[in-house]
C-alpha cells in the first residue's frame, strides 16, 4: 500500500491538522508536503484536485479537504 500525501501551507490551521493527522494515522503512513516552502508542488497539488489546504490525498486518489487554511489559488502567487 502506498502512503497518503498531506499538503499544507504552514499556517496555524495546517500545522494543527498535520499534528492531529500524524498522531491518528502515524507519520510512517503519510508523506507531508509543505507547499508554502515547496512552491513547485502547488501545481502538483492542484492537478490532484486540491482546492485548498490542508488536504489529504489518499492512496487511491481521493482528496480530503480538512478545515480551511488557504486557497490553492492564493498559493500560486
């Protein structure tokens, strides 16, 4: 089984969601991508269907938007 991927922008909402998610499912089961630092990953996230972060992409490609921290559009700038 491949890992889920958690995309976030580093805002307080995102950091809190990351901590809770890793606590629930284990860090070994999730790759974390900080799109605020890794701007090249914004386009990747958008191509997967992410509209806002924090968001989790499951191994089968489902996108789970968690709370609301930032729009993917805002991260393009």
